[in-house]
C-alpha cells in the first residue's frame, strides 16, 4: 500500500463523504480447523467466539501470560470446526508461531494463507451502493461484524467491519482475482483509491488503536481501553490470571486529545502536567485531521496524575498545550 495515490487530504475526505478503496492485502490470514478449533481459539483470545453464531466476527486481543498484547485480531466463525483469523501484517509470522507454540493438546491444524489471498477494503457512506452497482452484490442481509461467501462472479468472502469509522466492507479473494476486482470497483466515479496516510488519519479520527502504538507487549488491554473485549468470566484463557489483576490495578489509561495550536504531536512525544511540568505520560499517535481542521492524538497518561483536562506536550524541545477530549473524535457511522 502506498502512502497516497492522489493526496492524503483528498483520500481522507473521500472516505468520509463518498467512498474509498484500500488494498490491505498485506494483512495476514490464518485458518484454524479441527475438532477443537473453537475451544483452542477461545483459549488463545481474551474475547469469546463460542457464544457467537456461524458467519459472525469478533475483535479480540491476543495476550501473553503476563497480560501484554501479542496482537489484535479479527476472528471469523464459519462453524465450531473452522475459524479464520485476520491478523496485522507486521505480526503475521509472529502470530502464526505463537498459535502453533500453544496448540499442543488441542486437536487442531493451522494454515498460514497470507500469501494466497488478497484483501480489499471498500469504506465510506456510499460503499454499499457502489458494491451493489459495480459487483451486483446482495448486501442487505450483511449486518455489522458478519460475513458471507458471495459465490461466483466474484467468488470471494465479504465481511462488514471497517477500520475508518465509516460503513465499510472487506473482500477476501484469491490473488488472481484481486486486480480485476480492484479495477471493477474503481469504475464507479464515487470511489477513489486510498493509501496508508489516509488510513492512519481515518482510524485515529475513529480512535481505533494500532499495533505498535496503542497496543504492544508492554501494554495490557485495560490500559488501552479494551476492557469490553476481555471476557474474564471464561473458564480459562491465556493471560487470564494477569488480566484479573490488571482490571483492578492498571497504572496508565489511553486518552484522546486535541492540540490548542495546530502543532502535531508525534508518537513518543512526552506529556507533562500543566501546573508543574511533571512527566505524566506519552503520545502514541498524532496527526492533523482534515475532517476536523485540527491536530488530534491519542496517548497514555498515569491515571493518578490526571488532575486537569489541560496538559502540555513537548515537541522539539518546546511545550505546547493540549486538551483531553472524549473519543472517538468523529461520530462513528460504521454501523449505519
């Protein structure tokens, strides 16, 4: 995926106003099959797939025994014996090894299919109408966080999740079908190709975490405000004991902020208290939002040090004021 095709601004605005298409084929996909596929997956993730119906999708962290985050993934449930994991590109090799290393004792087989399939994401308020028009797809029965096979022409797996805060669809296809499908979708005047720059701004506006920034081995799900995806009532899963402790006692919390001046606070910039300039946290993501016309960001602050909605961020040896705000930064239309 390039950083941009036309311009980051044009592509970002297109997704909010009409429609954009992203080539996210770099994402990994891992197939889990076998008699104990579902119970194995539930042991590996903090969320629960066992109480979901066929053709439903869940989001979940994968955690270490110490409670740190190995990755955040999507789990597609075909049935109790067949599950598909969509994992982050930078982690697909690590995730496959992690799963394999913990699969002993379960009747499962794992297959890394990342090199076999391509993934296209069509996002924006007009995504549904464009796919219906260009591909003649029936999307009326595709609810948020569900998927289905389309059958022939095109033969693909289509899901509805999204990483932009807008209504969106993902099409998983054999590599040989990807380019013709891409070109067919782009025939619509309302859809533009979008790159990595727009994707990062859009996900930040929607306050979605990114692995390596809001998620890592040293950050637990409670710090990253992902508690709703941690099902501590499950009998057992990897990291449960540590996460039970973190629920009641975690030091940092993820927050959103806007800059008082439109200076961009980049990753790893330090956050200081306004009154005494005591270091209280760090920036995990920062950018300029073309949709809001202001600089926004996310970061982590020591919960015990949040004494004011105003704090300072050090950028290039100078201090700039920032204000804590509610997340997401934009109203999410992803379920509409």
